[in-house]
C-alpha cells in the first residue's frame, strides 16, 4: 500500500466539519492523516490539564473511516502558558533578544523546562494512543531546525565541545584562536556565536551548527525512546526539512528514524520544479538507504519567492508520482483542508477554501485512484544507480562563512546543478555522504562538487575508489580544508591533490557577468583558477582571460580508474555535455536510451514510470504519453 | 476666508527675526500660523517649570499683525527630562528595545506618566490661551501614529480585546489560535505582536492595529475635551498623516475632530504629483463629509524617494488651489521659515535659507493674492460626485500580512490606480467607507478595489445598493474575509459572490513581468484567477496563459442594477477604458465634456477651477489657460 | 632604506615554521615585520599571567635574520577573559545591545577597565622590549575606529561637550534643540545618538563623531606616552584606516604620530585600483607633511565587493612602487603568511596557502630586489605640487546625515572624482585640510569639492588666498554650514558667496539617470541649481532642463586671483576637461608633458617613476616601459 493523505487539523474546525472530512477522504482514497502536529495548546490548555476527548473522537472517526493516523507529538510549538511559566526557555538570538510565543517553534531546545514539558506531553500521548488501532506511525515534533544562543545553550555547547575536543589546547588549535586574540583560557569563556564587532570565527560557527544538529537530535531521541517503549511495533519518525537556515545534518539523523520522512517544497514555478522534485527524491532516498516517505508537499501550489504559483492541471499528479517513483512510500501533503485563519491561511490544501467543488480536489480524487493501482510497487525499491553525487552538510555550512573568496559560492546550487545535468542526460543518480561511512564501491562514477571539508579518511576512501577502477569528478573548492575548517597547505585542492594529480596555486573568482571560453569553445564563468598539473593530463584549457593557456579541466589516470578536476563553473549545457562524456567513459548507461528531452523515466521495482513534462504528447517505444501525463510500462 | 499660512516655529529663532516674520507674512497675505507643535521643551523646560513669556509675545505679535493662530499642544515630542523621569514611558519595539529621546514621538501612548504629562501641558495652554484673541483653532499633538509593544501597552491591549471579544473562547475562535498551538488559556498570555520565531498571527496583528488606532484616539479625545472645556467656541483638530506605518483609521477619527485636517506630501515628481493631490483632496473630503483643511504640505519641494525635487514655477500655486478646489478651507504649509539646524534643516519653507528674495517666496506672495480673491468660495462645498471609491483602512492593514498569495498586493496602490483612471477620465470621485455607516445610495457607480474585509452588514448594503439600481465594480481580493480576517468559505469573493454572480476557485498570482491578453486585446498582468460564472454574463475572457478561455470580467444584472467583477490587474490605460465604459453605462457624466487631457476641472460652489498641468496653453470653451496655470470660470 | 615586509603572526604557527619564515624573508629581502598586533590572549592568557617567552624567541630570531620589528601593542582585541571580567567594558550599539568577544575590537574605549588593561599590557611590552635591538618602531593598537553608545561613553561625551560648548545654552543653540522639543535642561539628559523614533539631530551626530575621534586619540596618546617614556628614541605610530564608518579625523591625528602609517585596500579591480592607489598616497602624504608609510595593503588580491580579485602579474609591484613614489617610506603588507584558520583565512599574503612555490612569492622576491635598489630615494620627499585638493572629515560626516536633499551625495566620491580628473590630466596633486591651519599660499590652484562645513576663519583664508592671486574651484554643497552644521543664511554657498560672486537660491537634485547639457555641450547630471551671479561672469549655462539659460559655471575675478563655481556634477571626461582648462589658466604644469594616457609619472627626489598601467608597451622620451611595467629615469 502507498500512503496517500496529509496533515489534518480538525481542532481548527467545528466538529460538524469532521464528518465531511472523513467522507471526502474516502472519496479521494486518502488512507493516512497526520494529526496533532501543532495541538499542544489544545491537548494541554493549562499546565497539567489535558483535553484528550476531541483527539479520541478524531482518531476513532478516522479509524471508522478506514484512515490510518500518523500521530504527532506537538512539541514544535509550546502553548502560550509555557512562555509565562518558563521565560528562560524561550530562544534568544545572537543579540541576546529573547523571542516570545505568537508564532511557532518558540523554545530553546537546551532548556531543561522545555525538554521536560516535551517529554511529558509525548508520554501522555504514548500512554493513551500507543495501541490505538488507527495508529500507523509516530511523527515526532515538526521540522527540527531551531537555533538559540542563550546561556543555557552556551553551557550545553561547552559540554559538547569538551567531548569533541578533549581539552582547551586542542580547541584553541582547532579553532585557530591565535587569530584576533581569541585564545580561551577557561571553558566558561566560550559561547555560541553572538553579536560581536566584526567577522566571527568560522570554526566556532561550524562547531556550533554541528552542536545544534546533535542537540536537536538528542531531543528527538528522547521522545522516540519514550514512544518506542510504549509500543515497540509502531515506527517512529520526524519530518526532515531543508533550507540554509536549518542546523540539522539529515545524513546523520537518518539512522535514528524508522523511516526517513521528508517535507519538500520546490520553489521554481517553471520546469525547475520537476528537477527539484527529482533532486529531493534522490537525496531522501540516499538518506533512507533506498526507502523514504514524502511527508509534506503543497498539493496545488508552488511557493516561489514572493508568489504562490498555482500548479497547472496534472502537475499535482506528476509531482506526486515523481516522488513515488524515486522510492517514496506514498504521497502526503500539507494539508488536508485549507484553514480559515492563522498565519498560513493561504497555504495549499487538498480541500481549498472553495471546497471540494474545485480543480485540486478533483485531481486528488484521480490521483488516489492511481496510487491504489500502484500498490504492488510499494514494497519495491528503486535500483542502485551507477552514478553518485556527494552531499555534505558541514561543507555547505562552512561555505556559508562571510569572508570567502567570492560571495557567489553556492554549495547546494553546485550540487543541484550537477544533479540537473545528470537528470537532463537521463542518468539516474544516487547520493553518498562522504562524512559518513557510505561506500563508493558500487558506483561507476562519483561526482563531488564543492566538497570543501574532507577528512583524511574520506580522502583515502576516494583514492581507494579510483585506484580500484572508479571514476571521480571533483570540482573547484573541494578538498580545501580539514573537517574543522583548517586549510590544507601546499596547494589546493588539498585532500584531492594526489588523486587528481594537480596543484592549484591561485584562485581567480570572477564577477557573474564575465564569461570566458575554454579551448573547445565552452563558455565558463564565476570562477577560474591557476592549475598546475602534476601527473594529470590537460583535457581543456582556458582560451582567454587572465589564465589563457592554462589547464581548466584535467584527467588523472590513477590505479585502475580516473579522476577529473574541474577548475571552473559551467553553464547547464556545458556541464551536461561534460558529465555525459565522462559518464560514457565510465560506462554509465542512461535509464532508457533515446528518451525525448521532455520525458523523464524512473524505474522502481519492475515498473518504469514515464513522465511527460512537456506540453505536447511524447512517444517512448510503444507508449504515447499525453502532454503533462504519466504512463507506466514494465521495466526491462 | 480661506486660510493661508503654515507651521511657524519662532522658538528656533532669535526674537529679532520675529518682526521680519510678521512683516513678510503680511506681505504674502498669510492669515494663519500654526504655533507650538514641538515646543514642549521650551514651554516646560523642567518638570513643572513653565516658560510662557515667549509664546505670549509671539501670539500678541501675530495678533497685532493680523495673523490668527492654530495653537498646538506640543505632546508629540516630550522633552528630554521626561525620558529620565519616566523611562518606562518610552516606546518599545517588537524586540523589546526601548527607544529614547533624540528625535520626536518618543513616548508610549498607553503609559500613564505620558498621558498625565500630556494632559497637564495641554491644560496649562488651555488655561492661558483659550481666550486669546489670535486663537483660531486648537491643533492637538502632531500626526498621531506611533507604535509601542511594551508591557503597559500589552495590558491596555488586553482590556481592549476583552471589550471587543467578550471572552477568551471568542478570541481564540476569532484569531484561529488552534493554528500553531496559540490557544490562550489566560488573558495574561496575550501580548502585542512581538519578536517571535516565524510568521505572526494575522488576526492578532490586525486587532493590534485597530487597538493602536483606538488608543491613540483616546489620547486625542482626552486633550480635546480639556481644550473644549476651556472654551467651547474654539474648534479642535489634529492633523492626519497617511502612510503604511500609521496605525490610525482616519475614517473613524473624523467624527471626533471639528475639522478634518490633513498633512499631504505627494511623492512623485512627475504628473503623478497632481494625481496624488487630487486623490488626497478627495479622500480628505470624504473623511470630512465635504469639508476639510490642508494643514501641511511642502511649499516648493516634492519629497521623492531619496531626492528633494524642486517644484517648477507655478506648481506651488496649482497644487494649493487643487486642494482648495476639492474642498479644503485653505492652504497651509510646513513651514514658514526654513530652519538653520535640526533633522529637517532642508525641509521646504515659504521663506527659504536664501530669504524672501527667492522664487518660492515670490510665488507665495502671488498665491496669497489669489486666495484672497477666492474668499467667496470658502463657504461652498464641492458637489456630491456621481462615483464613489471605497477606502477601508483595516483591509489595507490586513493586506500587509506577510504570507499573502503575492508580495505584489498593494491596497493603496489599487485604490490610487482606480482614482487615477477616473481622474484621467475627467470624472469627479468621492470616497465611501464600507466599515462605517456611509450610505451608497447617492452614487450612480461605486468602485471597490481589493475590499478584502467585508462584514455581513456591509455585504448586504452593497447588495441593496445594486438591487436598487446602483452600479458596482468589485476587483479581485474583495470580500475574501470577515472583518477579523477569517476567510469566507465556498469560493471567492465570499461576501460578494451573490451580488456578482461568480465563484472563484483558484488564484493565479503572476510575476510582474508576465503579461496576458484579454480577448479584446487589453493587456493584464500580476494576477489572474479561475472564475466560474453563476448568474453573471462574461464580458471578456483570458485570451492566453493558463486560464485561456475562462472569464476575466463579468457583469451581473442584479435587481435594478448591475455588478461587475474584475478578476485581474490592468494597466492604467486599460483600467481607464474599462471604468469609462462602465461609468457610461451607469449614466455618469464627466465634470466638463471635451476637456483636453492636460486640463483638470473641479467644481466648488459656483466656481469651476481649471488647471492646466501641461507645458502648452490649453483652451476650454472661451477660456485660455496658460501652461502650468489656473483659471476660474462660473460653474454651470 | 625602504621598508619591505608586513604583518607577521608566528603565534598562529608551530615553532618549526618560524625558521622557514625567516629564511623566506631573507630570500625576499624582507627587512621589517609587524609583530603582535592581535597577540593579547597569547601574551596575557589570564589576567596578570604573562607569556612573553614565545615573543622573545620570535624577536630574537627575526633580529638574527636581519629583520627589524614594528612591535604592536595588542589592544585592538582584548582576550575572552576580559569580557567575563568586565562586561561593562564591552561596546554597546545605538540600541543598547552589548557586543561580546568572538571577533576583534570588542571594547568600549571610554571604559576605565579597558583603558587600564590596555595601558598595562602596553607597559609590560615597553618594559620588556623598548630596548630590544630588533625594535624599529612601536605600532600602537590597530586601525582605531570603534564606536560605542553605552552610559560610560555618554558620560565621557558630556565631559567633551562641556569643554566644547561651555554651557547648556550654547549647546542648545548650536544643536538647534528648539527643533522637535529637544532642548536640554540638564547635562545628564544628553546621550550619544541612540535608537530613537525617527531622524536624529545632525549636530548631535556630528559632535559625537568628533568626540569619538578625540576619545580614541586619547587612548592612543596614553599608550604612546608610556612607550616613549620607556625609550624616547623609538618612533611610535598607529595604522590609519579609512572607511565611512571610521570616526577618526586623521588630519587631526597626524600631529600625534611619529610617522603617518596607513592601511590601504583599493576596492576596484579595474584601472580604478591604480587611481585609488594614487589617491591614497597623495592623501597620506598630506597627513604626513610629505612623508608617510604604507603599513598594510593586500599583496596579491583586490577586495572588491563580494569578490577577491587576484592581481595580474606585475600589479603587486606597480601598486607597491606607486605608494613609494608618492612618498611612502616603504611597502608593507597584510600579511606575511596566509593563515590556516580564523575569520580572514583567505586574506592575501606574501606566502600563500600554496607556499613559496607560487606566483605571489616569486613576484615578492623580485620586488624586494627593486626596493633595495631604490634605497637612495628613501630620504627624499616628493616635491610640493602646484594643485591642492581639500579634504575635510567633518564635512564628510555631516554629508552622511539621513535627510539631505539627495541620497546620492557622496563626499569622498566627489573628492576622488576631482583627484581622478587631475590624475588623468597628469597633474600632481596635494591635499590640504581646511579645518586645520594648512596654508594654501604655495598652490597655484585649490579645488574644494563639497566643502560643506566652513568656519569663518577658513572662509577668510580662502578669500585671502584668491585675493593674493590664487585660483580656487568650489563645487556645489560647499560653504553651506558652519562647523556645527547650522546653515548660513541668505543664499548658498554661504561662506563662499563673496569670493565666488554668486548666490544660489534653489537646489534641484536630479535622479542619477537624468542628464542635462551645458551650452558647450558637456553633459551633467545628479544636481543642478539656480545660480544668480553677483559679480561673477558666467562661463557656461544650462542648455536644457528646468534651469535652461541659467548660469552653471561661473568665474569671479577677486583681487589678484579668480574663483570658479561649479553648480553641477560632471562625468569624468567633463570634469577632466574643465579642470585642465582651469589649471592652464592658473599656470599649472603637468608632471611631464606629452605622457601617453596609460602612463603615470611621479617624481620623488631626483627620480621620475614611470608606470605603464596599459597592456601594450609605452614610450616616454628615450624610455620604453613594458606593458604593466615600471621604469625610473632621472627627474628634471
């Protein structure tokens, strides 16, 4: 069975609406509802006084209607009474200003009072519902990712640092505190990054982000263990959310959830939405080791910058099946019914303000039918791909530092561009996580964009991979620093110098509007560097600009394999051409040969999903896919 | 008599300048001076120690010179000593940071200490000057519109909320606090919107703006009553200022002032300044029930974004007479004499730094003469127009929320555009205030742009108006929500569905640079929506884009009248053409037939004002108006 | 001898690197190292516990290697322990938020605890190293220029104000506190500019900047006196840094240092870098009375907005010799060795991450050789120029006020443009400081752009200069106000009206994209004004726009000289043509006649430096200068 459903907030509606909800869910084939995500103030309106009656009725009604429940602990948003009882548990910014309730996520995750209150409400829910027949899974909290810089946080940070660094000398060394007179002579002097006069210490900033990820994970694990103890048979998860501000390294969290659950909101209203969907699905599958669950997406809207774009007819279906094809156990949405009030009153829903007599609800009904037909595929995983991309949250974080050589450095942008190039080349792609113990051995080609922080162990693993016959592509800004941000000396790209057979002696970041040509005519921009080969052969050179004549792309035969270095930034077409060539050399095959540009093909189990993202019908073998449509064929 | 004068700040000048001031006022025909607006620290330099001697001399001197006085209470800017005596009465931002003196407007209007000090200085002034022969009116405070989020304010807000909502259950329901776990279980938990983690509750934000308006009004009324008690014959007012940040609903304040006084500063240096002048005059006349007073404008500058534009010769005159034609009881300026120092040392004045031997003073002398000639018109009001536009401050405020479907939504922009279209079509326009008890009956046509919040009563009034033969134009984003921001379900535009005979099931906000065509060729942009007719006839359809073929503009015969729905955003030319057509259907006539584009005609009493805003002479009937000039003819 | 070297931070490196450092310094000919700039936490890791051993070894090692030392007091960055011991000595912003350590410069310069700790560490260093044989000079602190608004600062500000203004009445008058009710009745009411409701008082803001400059100077002088007392033979300096945020009036500081030391970082990657280098060198020479020292610049990078531009080969040499030609006693860099960590880990260095086998180090070796060859010039000063430009920090500060007539006003931009025009006209330029007692007598031409604040004394000096035969060019926004920002009445440009023989009655600031023509065809933009001549002759008029026909440029024969008024803003070409014409009238000669555009010539002592900034070889007389190269010829 594939899950189909989404967030359901009956507490926002009079009870007479609930009956219509269940009837409409049945009409649409909805089989799961996420309940209780932000219900704390309705479950515990005053400290220690609980109101579970309404939730009992909701769960029973859903159960009677054949809808299972992902029951949430409501700890992402403490009630207003919590603020008044525990002002010290409110989060504080870098400037020391404490936030207050009035939105959501107002808590300091390190505050003992918050942790105790969160454990308590989770335990009350576990006690009452752990054996409820409707319960399909626990959904802990919501989108972990808050930040606090208060004194309680500082104390927790210091404890974490002591465990990581051992003693102050090691920390001083790792953070280069000799710079700008920052040497610590007592643990008590160390705080989170706070408002200060000028640039912060990047090693301190990075360690703080790692700490926050671990601290939030600790809060999750605490709840998970309580819930598991109440009924070990119910899987527990929490929904991962992405974004530059989120201090969570999901690759490290994945081991602690029973299923990787992901919220995904593409932000491009054009064809980019489909490429973002593919990217999100592949990355989530990497975290989940093949399997995962789309926990939230917007049914009929794409949230672009400053504008809610209405999806075209069929696009809800295409996106939803895109996630499923890439391994999701279902398709779930935020949310079931569009609210009448609250901060997100125009957020997308399956049942919009206009009611079920609306395009989105009609499309949902059809989608539910399609998903029921796909039930057999639910237990199958997509095959392991031949190509892997690296993803490394600490490198991303480190490349958000303020005083980098260029303000245009964009870690996720670089990974997304590489994924987009492979997507357009119809090559299926996995993700690997070099900071973890992911093996590279199974892949014919590994692509590492901007892999800035690399440990000695990871560097060795890449060397071994290539020596054993693997193909590796490394782009500029990779291998630069040790995991604590200290630069590797002697020439960039430090950790990769040996396997790449190159040495970079100077960076030449460029304004975005300046373009150079390689000697094969390919335009490049934004970044060029002075590369000296040291074993590698030069594949192409800069044809103009300050580095005219110098190597731009190199290939190094190393053991049984080959390692490519890309010292500059390509446009989408150039990168697609380059990766297509390298993939061919590495023996990588496309998902299906001869696919039209507008068609995406993804194999899951013994089914091939064929998506036509174009505005005209497309033909693949015997199959005609209507414009904007999806078809299924048996996989080879 | 028409007032001619402006703000006069003799306390900034040595006493020897005062004689020259009065002489120059006489030369220019100035007959009123606003005195004392920011004089608190000079009137009460230490708590309880008063220095009235200088003001006595100023008033006597003005009186001797034949200049009357709008005497201000100086409460908009407490002296520095007040900050030190009452730090708790300084305003605090959403982040809790208290401001301090050093500018103006540094007070929390809810602070008892501030209110007491303000009443006291107002009373001292009333005692001393209520029967001064120069006194023409009281000018309370200045440009009410401050904001504070401190604990004192919070307490006042809660009192206001209790009165509005009755009990907590009603408030929780009205604010949809079930969303994001915001349910309040004690009044003490409620605060003004403060720094929080993410989006605020829009109903809380809107109620806080309403509260601020009422709270400021309370402070005004307190002073007004004291002044009235001292001499019931002297009219009392306060100068209204507009701007997105001002939490004052002037339509509700108008009933509490003896004359609606308005500060107006256009911000467009091009022809837009004349259109803004017309808009401001019409809106002020609406507040004032036909009559009002221009209390401040800049004599010779237009403050555009980042630049002080010098008005072209004749423009001071044209703008000033523009206000008068639209019902102002005079023309007053900020300010009389340009200061040597202070934060606004380059603000415009009738006597600039260069002195009276200057273009602005020379034009002022001529304008004074013209105004004296217009004295007979002073007691006449402009006629009631045939068209009314709606203006609703709470809708504006609600459409400033952060998570709307499009960041381009611009309530005042939409109303201004509709006014501009009518202005260019030479159609005189009134304003009505649907949140108030304004009648619609007198108008042939009512235009409601983005009338987002509509009560059941207001919706019924619109239906009755149309049923009785009125013509109504409603644009998208109207009728969406109840006055507390809760969305009306079943399809947009909720409150207007019946009278319009349409149902909107999906919004499609668009990027500003994307243009679509209607089937009559008119270009539209920024917003389109999926309209289903339910009784209405389709007037034009979308010719391209995602909604090609669907209705764009509809007309619904309803009772004796007709109601038009406009589901998209036009350019200025398109809107002018559309409103011209609808106005013709409604039997609306232009002010004068056959006016050249560059000429504006406004009737007041039995006089027709003819403004030539062009750079060539224009002819209207027998009359030739020189470029940039103004002429008067008898009105029909 | 010319200094060659830069900042050296051995405390960031293991001791085994030090030997390589000295060896590489010898290889490059480095003869000076700035040591200890940010070493406080390494010198005094806990309050009162000192670790001088490492510094002893560094100085001895440098001395043994023939490298002299500019020894810094480390007071620009107190150690973390200082924050915990003296939270009240951390700087506070205008909003009252105290910053904390974690970067650099975290101190309130008025805090007694900071001042005591700074004196103490300076004294300890003086005690230990004042007679060290390696010691070439003391380098106090680093780039003075911090800001604090705390209560301690407020008290110091009041003391400074009492000294400046005498009594409160004078201050109230000078600050025009009658405006907006800001009259002070007690000194205790006065604070630094702090978070307030709206625009601040510009006179208060300007006095606060003056106070900060003096307060920081006091902190410097305290240290200097201690160091001098320890060994009167060692020169003492501090490195001046420029920037809009720096509250230091370097012209006033120059008298307190033994050598004017300047940090200079151009920010234009194009040819502007060379023009900025010339500007910085000329301005520094003005401060230093002919001689100065480049204390820091980036060896191989130009820090443009958002991007670190790598210098082209030869540019390090060209820039370095550019400073020397304009009077610098050497060429010093930030920094010797690129760090592995810390906030500036990608900041430029002579020994980069790649190590000495790198383009920058190789160029440095050659440059060291060249500088040794130039040793004879070290004792010579450049000749006094025939043209002087005015520079006035208080005018700059005053023109940063928020409510000026145009947001485009750019004081340093205007001075730089005038300098650039003269640079391109091959005219050598000095700087004079009208707020100081600089004489003007020696110059044939003085150019005063935007000289906004002018005292009566300075105005008289300009009149006397012209009367005695000098030529003066004054641009708009000059002479407007007295030094306390109070506007001079009767017509702009107040203080210069008499000498210029003009009277300006109206300003017409213009949007940047609107261009007008003068009657000779020259395009102008951004600012025009209504000029009335009063003795001056009109040189050119506005040909179009609102002031068509009115004077734009005037010349006034005054005594034996002539004074020109420029009422508008030219492009670079127009200004170069105008200043070339006026210079010719004034009898000014270029450095060398007939220089190609791409060649810069600067005379120092009996040597002519010839810089070819072009990309083709250039010929000057007998000499061919290769593209990007430098040649020396005997000066006439």
